């Protein structure tokens, strides 16, 4: 089946630093989504991307839909302690797949004050 | 926050016993999904539902069954629990299978099979 490779697997950064993570696929997706999961909770949607080349921001978060439709990137600027958590990318292949998403393995982000 | 609850939130059970997890939503969304989350694997789809009594398999459906007799409830059953089914289980809902494909997740159920 489809697989998403997310990197890095984990990151340890200082408060105030910028963060970059990416997600790549061997197949094309029509939609890319980025979720964040806080400890002990379910994932929450951060950003959704629907068009190749699209760049979308949500506060300090910026995500891009790769031009090849096989990758996506998430950047977090000026990190703060509450950015700690697991970040997941997810892709939707389109067609009649009933909204099924394929998720990456996640990037664990730790922010040191 | 989307109105999604999962019960129980934590469960410890023995190998070979049946287990049922419940997902309840108050949003009247048509689509519901069950995922399992394991370290290094992210979220993997077990089963999903596209309407009352309409369900289908996901990528890791072996050993699991589901039922949806009402819009608001989606049940996941482990017929005979095994240690490999120790995991955190998440339910998700979605309003439509068309864009934006956004899914909203419940708080999760931590299941331990001993």
C-alpha cells in the first residue's frame, strides 16, 4: 500500500529556534494534511493543502505542497515550549477512497526552554 | 472541539478474550474511522464506515471487526485479543469524503493485552 516517510523521526531544539520537517511518498497525493498530537490526546489538524505548489500559513506554522505531489514540508518558526508533541503528515489520494488518509510515522519534537 | 468520545479510555485484558471499544460522536458526521497508533508506525487505518451498516477494511484489519448500527456509534471488536494488539486506538470522524478530507480525532483508548 501507500507509504509516507516522515523525517526527522525526532528533534531536540532550543526555544526560539526554527523547525523544519518533511514527508515524502512513492506515490502521488491530491491533498496533504499536517496534524499535531499532544501527549495523551488525539491528533489535531494544523494545516491542509490542496494544490501542488501551495504554501499555507497558520500563525508560526508554514506548510508547502510539493510540486511533484509526492512531498510536503512543515516549518515552525520561533519555537516555544508548547510546540512539544508529535507532528504527523497525512495524504489523501483522491478518487473514491472515502476520505481515507495515509499517515507518516510522525516527528517527535522536544523544545528545551 | 468535535464531539467525539471513546470508551473505555484504558483497558487491560488477557490474551484470548474479546474486547469491544466504542466511539460516540455528536456531530452527525457520516464517515467514521478506527486507527491504531504504535511507535514508529504512526496511525494505521483498521476499518472505516461510510454510513450506517456500511463498513470496509483498512490496511491492518486482521483480527478486528466493526459495526455501525447508528450514525453516532462505531464499535471496534477484537474477537480474541492478542499481545500484538496492545496499542492506542483512535476513532476519527469526517463530514464528507470530498475535500477538505479533514478528520477529527477522539481522545484515544489505551489497550494492553497481557
